[in-house]
C-alpha cells in the first residue's frame, strides 16, 4: 500500500481530463461554429442542389433522349 491518504491516491486519469469531464456542457448544447462557415456552407449546398436540378432537366439519357428527371420520375414525363 502507499503512504498517501485516500485523497492523495494516484488516478489513471489526468487532472485536465477530469476537469474537462466535470465542466463539459449539458446534454443538448448547441454546436458552435463561426457564422461565415455556416453562411458559406448554406450557399454551397444550395448551389449544388440547384445545379443538380438543372442538370436533371438538361441532361438526356437513353435511346429516346429523354431528360434524366423523366427517367428517374416517369410521372413527370407529361411536363416535358
């Protein structure tokens, strides 16, 4: 046994790790991110979505050269 008292026993965890565990946020904390990244991410995702939508109308596939969106969703064929 060691000569130290129970309050002085060595721990397998670092003091900094224990402090972080004790001081961590409660469940459901909001993820914090810089505003410019969220704005840029939103516009990039919106541009990708719009580009995919435009491509699905303009790109033709198959021997009948139907738009891709008609191949994926045949019910939309009456609009094209």
